[in-house]
């Protein structure tokens, strides 16, 4: 009898051990615009190192990424890990959707290998670390050097200089009586808040959470509206233009300036060669403002095997693998060693990024920011550009969101 009990106990322990060592599947959501998607190569390398873990990766279109993510969380079908941005973090924390990674970071050899300050920038609103940086960029001004040289223009360093240059660059170059080159490619659709912010949030005393309805704040939005309505230096499609339109228009020579980051640099050079360069965005109203483009990964609180999910996201932010990841996204690696060896972009674009870091900013780390990015800004900016509402009304709507 005693032997039977011992055998039964041994069998039970073996079963438990088998369950503990059972293969895990990590469902991972990400968004890549680039057709050169390295995720399968990264998965193959990871699974070779971790044969007990399977990665199921799904590329979700950017325009619906967060709508799908929030819906999945509410419906109890969230991924185990995903790419995430800072503007979404407060809402995700509020939903209880994120797992802390502080203990993992404390035990991970790679923590000290990350670029300085990235973990500080991505700390949660409650002081907890939920995000592991995987890439970053800083936005700057792209400009057509050939067009500037043709007209004898200097790269603008202030808003007044920017307006003068944009007007000079807006031309009918083929003599048919129609404008065929516009001074600036403005992103009026979703994601274009960083363009507007450059002209608005650098002004003295202006912030999304304070001063947005001040004379200076309204002047920033009016400046953008006047560029379109009075000066005509944006293409007519600007109220609806998104990423593809502003980049495509610049490459095709329909616009002479736009704002984006180093992720577009190689495509620009491929299309334009030495006729494209970059510089920090202009100073407007007493100060500079440009966006720190963050991208991290996170583990969701509903993940069944958080250890496996951590192994995967930390793999993506490890030396060598982080370079592979960023070779496709076109952003900069977060690992110091990978950054030191970075040679995938011409130096002039790296320099523009570095020169812009001192005045780079993140949007407020509060729940309202998600609504600002996804609905309040694009809806109201489009209405301002088309003349349905005034700049003051747009800024009042922003103030109502943040000051409630």
C-alpha cells in the first residue's frame, strides 16, 4: 500500500513537472509599415534559443492598432505581449492591462546596456516600469536641398523664416497656371498632431494641459490654419493626408519640406539622393518643440506565461537582435552597442536627430492623451483647415479634454 502511494505521488509530481515544462505560446502584436519585415527571422532565431516557446506574431495595421488592442483587452482576448507607445500607457494602466516588468529588469543583464534615459522616459504614470524600449526617433524637418539652392533660400530656423520659405517654395514650375510644388507637406490626418505641435507647443506658456487657450496657444493653431487657408503652402489634400501621403508627396517633388524622423531617411535618399537633407524643426514663439518618437514592448496582465513573454520582448531589445528589428523599422536601436555601430542612415540624418534631442518631448502621460491623438486632434484639425471651426474653438476642445 505504501509503495502504491509513493508511486502515485511520484506520478503526480512528474505530471506537475511536465506541465511546468510544457511548451508555451506567446501571442505578439506589432505594427510594421515596411515591407521588409524581419519578424520571421527574429522568431526563428528566438525559437532556436528557446525551443520550448512558440511565438505567434500578428502584424496589425497602424490605423486600427489601438482600436483593436483596446477591444481585445475588453473582450478578454488580449495578446500576451505587444508593441506599445507612451500615449496609450495611461489608459492601459487604468484598464489594469499591463504587467510590471520591474523585477525582470532588475535581473536582466541587458538593462544597463540600454541607452541612457530611455527607461526614465517610458516610466508609467504610477512610477512603475511597464514598458521595455525597443526603438526610438526624434522628429525633424526634411527639406529639398536642390529647391532651396535654386531659390537661394536658407534652412528656416524660426516660424517666420519657415513661412517665408514655404511661400517661396510654393510654385507653378511647369507654367500651366497651376501650383505643382507646395512648400510643406502637412499631415492633417491621424498622427499629424506632431506637425501641429511643432508650431504650437514651443510657444511660451503653452502646453496641452495648460495655456492651450491662451493667445499664444491659439496663435499656434492659427499659424497652421493660415499656412493652408491664406498662403496655400500645403497641398489641397492636407486635411486628410496621413503618413503615406506626406512622404509620397515629398519623394515625388510635390512638396519641398515636411516633418518626420530618421525612419524615412533611407527611402528619401533612394528617391532623391543628395537633393534631400534634414535639420531641427524651427523655433516658434520663443521655443522649440519636437516629438520624441517612442516605441516599446509590454507584457499584458492576462498573459498566462509572463516569463516566456519577457524572454521574447527582452530578446528584441538585446544586442544584435535590436539592430535586426530596427533595420526594418528604420528607427534607432535602444542598445548602446548597436547604436555605436549604427551605419544604416546617412550621417546628416543622424546629426539632425541628435541636434533635436535637447528639445524633444513626449505628450502628457495621462489617460486623455489617447483620445487627443486618436480623435480630438484629427477631428478638430481637419475642421479648422476646412474652415468649419476657428483655431480658438479647436484649442478650447483640447482644453476641455485635458482640463475637463
